[in-house]
C-alpha cells in the first residue's frame, strides 16, 4: 500500500524532518461522534500473477494466439495487436475471455503505440474506458463480468503492444485500532464492517465511525493490515480460492507447489484444487509458496471439501497438523503455527483410484491481539473536546493523488481553535456630479474573520496548508472560503516542530457544492 501524506490522518508519521526536534507529536482530537477518514493507494501484491494470456501479442492466430480477432480488420502477432483496416463496415472488436474472477479487483496496464481516426474503446471486466491518443494507461477495476476487449470504429487505425492485468485484493485489507498500551482492541474488515471501507479506482478509503465502536475515552491509534503485504498470512492465503488455474510446475503462476509421490496428479482448474490418485501408495502435497506464516500465532482454518473419496486430507503449518479430513463438507479447526510453511497432504487409503476436490482453504487469526500492523497513524485523543472546530476539505474532482470523484471522502480534523477578529473588505463605485455632489453607484462589503488554531504538529500543518486549493472548506458544517494565498505557521522560541497558525476565512455558500459531513 502507498501511504499518502498531506491528509489529516496520515500513516507512518514522525518528527524526523525537524532538525533536533524533541517535541512530541500532539495527539489528534477526536470526539466520540466523529468519523476519522483517510485515503491511500492500493498496490499489486508481489505474488500476484499476470492473468491475461499473451499480453504482449507475440503469438499469431495460426500460432496459438488466445486473442479472437476479426480478420482482415485486425492482425495479431510479433508484439502488437493492430486495427489495420478502416472504412465502411470495418468497425469491430477483438477479445479474450476466461481472464477475470468476478467479484475481485484488478490493476490493468495498457500501452497504445499508435492511434488515429478516433478512439480505442476498451471493455475490461465489465468496465468501459476510451482512449484517444497513444500512451501508457493504467486502470483499476472491479470485475463485474469477464473479458478483455478492444473496439475500433470505422475510421480508427492503431496498435496496442501491452494488455496485462493483476489481481490486487484490496477487499482483504483490515483496519486495526490500538489502545495506549499497544493492544489491538478492534479489527474492522469488509465482511463485517462494509461501511468502514470504500474502494474507488486505485484508492482505498477508511471511515472509522467512533460512535459505533463504543470505546471508552482515551488514547488510540489506527493501523493498517495491508492486503498487499499480507504479513503472517493475516489477510488471506494467496490463491486460496483456486481462481488461478495451473498444474505441477506452475508454482509462480498459481502460488501452489503441487507435488506427487507416485502416479497421482494435482491440478487447479475451474476454481478447485483437484487430486487424482491410482490408489494406496500414492501421496500428494500442495504447498502455498507465497504464504509465510508466523510461529506462535494461532490460525483458524476453514476448508471446503467437495469430494474426498477414500482419502485422508490433512493441513499442517510447520509440524502441527489439524484433524484428519475424510469426508466432504466444511471443516474448521485451529492450528498454533510452529513454522512458516503450510502443507496440504492427500493420502489415499485403499487400492482403488480416488479423486479429491477442494473448493477453498481460508485462514484468519484466532486472536485479534496477534495482528501485526503494517503501518500506524498518529495518536488519537478520543473524548469530548470543547472549544474545538471540525475543519474538512471538500472537492468534487481528484486532487493530487486523492480521489474525490464518486467518493464520500472528505478529509477533516478537529482542532482547538477560535474564530473572530473580523475585518470588512469593501468595494464601491462613486460618481461625482457637476455640482460636486458625490453618489455611491455600487457598494459591496465582505466580512472576513480569522480562525486561530492552537498548537498542532507538523503533519496537521501539512494538511492545513493545502486548504486553499480545495473547492471550499467546511467549518462545523458551514461552507467557508480560504482568503489567504499562503500558509505560515508561527513557532515558539523553543519549538521547532509544533506551531500555531491563523487563517483568514469568509463564508461562501454555493448550492452546487458537494455536501459537508
């Protein structure tokens, strides 16, 4: 996960950028009724395989290309997929099916080498995108349908040299809440707490509604168990749903090392792990090579066996095995790991041939206290804070690396502050008559106040310094405009990091603005 700065609740905050800074980071004020928001960028896990066949278009139609084309409108091979025929009735598409797991998320990279006469229209896992010029493009999509397609209209000519996709799995991300003792007191996941997560393009947003957690007043911090890291296999087993197909020797693609002792065979196909044996004496093992378990951690295991045949199935982490599985159905058990590797073993019991089909294997931590945060944000002072204002940035398009479009994201922070010291800017037009009498033809007046912000840490000022760039700012639910063009914190004589500040503001209601939280 890529952790974004210049937001009210960033992760991995430190005072290291301050020279010889000994001041502590001041805890962030949060009321029991507040919703803390933060947004970061999803990364492709290191293990995630590329799922499009022949993504660089090396193969020709006669040479086994998986791409279906309309010839002679399209050609494929030699490193490019090209629409080479234009004119009446030449509008057509080429496509590849059997790529995407519906219900998951993917990062798709496309390179268009040349394009003229219109647009290439890409349909990626049920999502539509159009490009009008050559270049490199990246799309993050939720797969609502299968298929990778590219369409060119009658007048379009052009070539594509890359069409690749990787599963990114943001749905397995978890938010962890730690107390002042460093103990994890809450774990939020997308199955049980869907309102705490929003996945929008390449961004993932967290919404921590403190009123729903029922935690006592005190100090806490929010941490991330990132799906891309999958530390100690606390998020998922890579390809534990068996959506990426393959056989023995396809370890790097499927994430599973499939071993046979005897004439038995393993395959992963049609969303299942399959073991076929010729009878007693055979033994097969399946090892998830990208799952690195942590010793001493307790894991809840769930295995769905569709067919077991006359075979004992066992699941082992390190040297500790769960109970033998000898029947179809859902099997649940707990293992305290004494090693980092997992092994699924299939042992036929009789002389007859047998088939084993496993639908999935899932893991979760048996104890919430054993989660390992991949990153944590600054300390939060949860309670009821008087003489504070809730300041949030509102926008209706993307800003920097933040995604506001089609999102509820509205970053905000609660600060000890006061509003006052009003000034009155004005503008008028005065006419002077021939008899020297003066008349006011036009007059307008604007009331400008100051919001004076008490001492806050550097990361808070990093965020406040960006408020001038947003469409508007909400202060306790009222729209305001930032009048200053610059932001200059005021530091004390002996303070090199924490500072106070003052910003000039004016009320600026507009009916078409996005809503304030």
